[in-house]
C-alpha cells in the first residue's frame, strides 16, 4: 500500500501542510524541519502522486527539454547539465522531472512537443539549439510559448534568439556569442596569413548558422572589403553531421577553387572535413588548416587537435535550470548572453608558400 502524506507527517512529527511545503519547494521552512521531513520521505519510501499534484496546482514537476538530437554531443552536454541541476539530489527546491524530447530540428515536431507539454501541465520548458527562422513557424512558436508562460510554466530559450512574446510573461533567453566567436576564429586564420578561407556553414534557415556566418563575414570585411566576395564561392551550406562535412568538402574540391583553410559550422562537421581532405591526399595543417566550433570533448583527441570556439554548454544548462525553476531571475530585458572563447590548437597553421597540386 502506498505511503500517504499524513504518514510522512506523523513520522516527522510535523503537520501535513509542512510536508507539502517541503515537497513543493519555494516556501520558507526551517532547516531542521526540512531535514526531518526529507528523512521521513526517505525512511518511508514516499512517492508524491504527480497527477494529483498537477490537478491541485497550476503546473506539475515536469520540465520539458527540447533538443534537436540528444545523440549530438552539443545537445547531450547541454541537456545533461540541465538535468543534473534538476536532479533529486539538487535539493527540494530544485527537484524536477526532466523529459528530453528529440525534435530532429523539425519545426512541426517542435510545435507538437510544446502542445504535449501544455497538455501535461509542464512546470517549465527549455527549448535548445538554433531556431528555424521562417515567419510562419516563428509566429506559431511565439503563440505556443506565450500560452505556456501565461499558464504559469516558465519557458527558457537556450542557444536561440528571443521571441516577441508579451511583456511580463516568464520567458527568458540564454544566447551564445556565436557572432563574436566566429569573428575571432576568422580573425585568427587571417592573422596566420590565410586569404582563401572556405566555410562549411550549417542549414541556411537556422539562427545559429546566420550568426556564425555573419561573424565570419564581418572578420573578412574588416580585413579587406573585397574578401567576402572573393570567398563567396568557397561557402557551402550543409547539415551538422560528420557526413555533411565530408560531402561539403568533396564539393569544394570539385569546384576547383583554391583554398588554404576551412572553417566548419561545428566540430562534428570539421571531422568530416578532415576525413575528406585526408582521402584527397591533403595534409592538415601543412596543406590546409581546419577549424571547428563548439569545443566538444573529442577536439583535443583529433589528429591534430582541433582549433575551435568554446561554447559554454555546461554553464548554459545549469543557468537554464535555474531560470526555468525560478531560482534565478532573468536580467532586465530577459536576455543573458554567454561568452565564447577561441581555442587555438594544432589544426591551424600559416598557409604553405606553395600549394600542393590537387
């Protein structure tokens, strides 16, 4: 037979209302009392009735975390950090059930999961990764986010731009300085002496692609106003997978336009770039320099180690957890921008004096 809240209260020597305050969090309860209640919960094996609590309250303890693909290290690290901050051992004020939903980057799936979260009376939702910048989808997404927030469920947009929701709703935005990171990466390549810099960009309709490509172009323009046009034939849009980087590099080689460096949309794409170059007999960095973006854990283990831009994924996950649970208030304007950092490693070097024939 299931243990009741009244039994927990009797075991701890407190009232049922006090037990409820401790379990729900957000209420002032003396430290000693809180400890006795939490020990009673542990001793008796009490499990709260989630559906009943959801009916009694405006929302449940469920937090939806929407990712493009949890198998992608970028999203795995971000979601893992967020989930750790919501884990049961994070304290009674932090406990939430994180439900990770794979959207595969599909706008329809993103909207469908938000509808499901609303139906489950989710206590909050975190949307991660680049946003599809299509007016119809943006309007539909804004409406769903506003409806969720109006029902009392905080929403955090993590790694994507803000939405035009009505003022006063609990919607926070955590962005990365993708533009600045891409600028510094291109500036690094230019400082080494590269002028023919190929760019394997992400999908053209994503906010992340737009920001990183804009930062790359800004660096080229600041060095020489003619460089963006000169490098335009060296830009290829692709997906974020290793195979996409491989195929995009094969396309660059097929075009026959000379280049001495390749900047990739992310680190996973960069591994595909490296594989395609090696298969073509091109050495890295002796013949062509390669750089990525994100600073995923494998970057230090590639041969040579990958020059990249560090995106603070773990910090973003922890911050998103604080925002979605109300343990931290967003700044005025609701937007927090986390810095990125250039990580220079062995995959980039000055271009050779003479290019190897292809």
